[in-house]
């Protein structure tokens, strides 16, 4: 998310590389560029991954969860546990509840990822896939990009919006912008489940809450979603877990 969109170790090409033509877009793909305009698409997919750790070249995806949104409403969903072909660290199981036993009989990522990309690429109007919305979305997309190239051998590219980034721009007075913080702050839920589908749904709810807030309270003419740089991991706590 030449014929490759994906940089070394899953780091995506820069916007300059896209714009200069150094990285050529593939058929049926769009560039992976964060839309820095202060606005909210009505049609999109929210995404969340669970993984065995922080680094796509050393860790594996254990679950993919996503919901498709049309006109601000969820119309479809994708959820799949994945066999990471390695033990899941105890601290990850404690956080997500996903155990080795749960994934032992599941398909590996090289079988699941093509199915997910086919689902993700289903266009709204026959030509244009929806952008991806996620919380600390760079983390998820780096895993998808790395696995698309190095494991499944297929292209992946997208446009993305980051609810963490948007929250930082809209609410700079707050120190923390984890998903767990936003769902409480916005009155959506009391707890984050740290499962892919439920987190994708809560991310969609946060995105729509911020859409409503900006419509009612904010003049967006002077804002851009890149005003505060994105981070691969927002806030890192004990055992190097990203509590997104």
C-alpha cells in the first residue's frame, strides 16, 4: 500500500516518490497517501489488526477485522483469525485473548490476505476502492504492506485516514489519543476489547463522532490532518505492547 508500492521492511514509499513517478501505481490500486484535507469521506473501510508484536519483518498478524461503510453506515464486515506459524507471546494473549489454541487450525496469512484484499478492493462504483480508516493506521498498513509483498506476493496500496491523527488535530489539549481514550471521551464504550473486528467498529464510531463534532463545532478551513506527524506506535507501555 517500477511495479512495487512497498518499501524495505514494509515502510511505504514517500509521497514524493509517488508524485515524482518513481513508484508507479498498479492496476486496480491507488496510492497509499494520507489525505491531509480536513474532511471525512462518507464511504470507507475501517481496519484493525492484531499481531504478535510491533515489527512486520519479525512479527505476524493473528487477526484481521474490518467494516465497510457507505454513507456513514456499516454495510459489511470482514473478520478472520490467522495462524501466525509461531507462538503468540503470553503478554499478547493476555491483551487480546487470542491464544495459540485459537489459531492452530486457522489459515495462514498467505491464504487469508488475498481474500481480504479482494474484499477490500470491491469498489463503490466499479472503479474506485474506498479509503482505509484506522486508529494509528500506519501500524496496521505497514503489516499489510509487508505481508502483501513478502508473504503473499501481491500488490497492496490504499489511501488512509488516521483517527488518532484527527483526534490530535481536533483536541490538542488532550495528552492521550489511544482508541481506549477516545471511546471513553466520546461516550462510545467503557473498554477497548483489543480484538480486530470490535476495534474496527469502535474506530468507525469514533470517526463518525468526530465528523459530527466538526460539523457542529469546528471550522475546518484552517486544519489539515497532517499538522501533527504520525507515529508508527502511539504510546508504548509494558512488554512493548501498543495499546492503541
